[in-house]
């Protein structure tokens, strides 16, 4: 099974916690990590923006990725949220198996 590491930026810690909790409770992600205080610089609406954001990292499977992305978009405050997935090519086998077992999208 193909595993995914999903990088998501949020406006603040509370939003990251809310989205993360929804992803784990619905089993769209096996687990999430929250990294507060990231500094971002980007152009938006023709102006340079500098913001403090919170990073949310979700571990999931390729099968759950479309549903995970849809859930994040529904819960997110941004018009165009950063949701980027990376394929996990290697890792601790028992941990990778645990992700597969947890991220099955079966919980309500």
C-alpha cells in the first residue's frame, strides 16, 4: 500500500487542532503533527504577505488522500489552502504498517 505524508498550513494552532482532530477521528489520517509558529512569505492578491502560520502534517494512505483533501478544504479558513502530499518511500516497517491499519476511513 502506498503511504502519504501530507503537509498542510493553517492560520493558527486552533485551526490545525480542529482539522487534525477531524482527520484522526474519521480515520482519514493515522496521526497528525502540529508545528506552531512557522513564518510564511508569499504573494497573494498582488501583494507580498508575511504571516505566522501553523503546520499540520498528516500521515495517511493513497486511498484516503482524496477524502482527506476534501475534508481539509471544507474545514479550512483559507480560500486556497496549502495541501501537498508526498509519497513515503521508506520508514520503520512497524510504524508504516500501523499507518495502514489506522487510516481506513471507517470511523464517523
